C-alpha cells in the first residue's frame, strides 16, 4: 500500500532468448511472464543500463503493446554508469524511444536497485499511468478540440475522393482508451493519419504511458 493505492506487484522471471531456453522450468517461467503481462494494468519494463535496450527487451515491449497495457520503462543499474549527466540520460532516453517507435509517449525512469535511487518513483509513476488510462473526455469537448484540427489538416484525398470527418467521440466502456471518428469514406483513412489523430489527442490530454485505439467508422 503506497501513495494511497493498493499495488499487486508480480515479479516475472527474466526472459532470455529462445535459443537459451533449454529447460522446461524456464519455458514455464516465460509463459507465466506472458500471463502476468496479460493480467496486468501497468507493465514495468526493466532495461539494463550497461547493455541498453536489447532484442529481448524489444520482444517484451512489443508483447506489452500487443496486449495494450500501460508501460513504464525503468533503466536499472544506473549507479554503474560512469557518466550520469543529464546529456547522457537524454541520449539514453532518445535511443530507447527510437528503438520502440512509433509508440513513444511513455515515462522512462533511471534507477538503482542497490542504492534504492528512484525505486518509489517507479511505483508512483505506475500509478499515474494507471490513472491516465482512466481519463474520460466528454463528447462535446472532444469535438470542440478535434474538429478544427481535422478541418485544418484533413485526411489526404484518395483517387480524387475527399474524406470528411464531421463527428468524433471517446468510447467510455473500454479497458483501453478508444476513440471513434465518423467519416464518409473510412476505408481510405490510412495508418499515418490515424497516428496523426493519436498524436493530437496526446497533445491535448494526458495519456502518458497508455496505448490507445483509433477507430474510423462510416458516418
């Protein structure tokens, strides 16, 4: 019980590359880790400061993304890095976000389990991400903010056909923040424009650390 919140922490076994998984016991620990991700609200992905983000970390991050879970990336063993300046920290952050793009709106915390540096900050941030996932926007406010942006930057025309989005809303009974946009030709709205809509939503409201769904439907 911390920060006025009940946490249930599930410490998963380290997941190694498939070529190194020989024993049945390790196979089952990997399966348990996957199940823990599926049943969680927020996942804390631990990255080793000495090795940076590796292919196995990427695999776990992708698993978190596929399960549409909130995410906090923790760079541990920061006490073992010689140069811990703000510049090096920023370089580390940028390198991680570049590797895992396009989803880059998540917190990164630099910790040391040995010196206890920022350990409680991890829990506090996980709580913030969880609360961000519960953000609800009224339909009136959502249209008021989004429609002028869409009008200024409409979806690109396809085969000479112009796409119009006249109405949008948040779906409130969903586990993952989900947003619905009604268009005359939804089939022509491609992924880059959906990412544009997502980025604009993130600019206006705090969904830091939280994945979201964008749906385009026939109006």
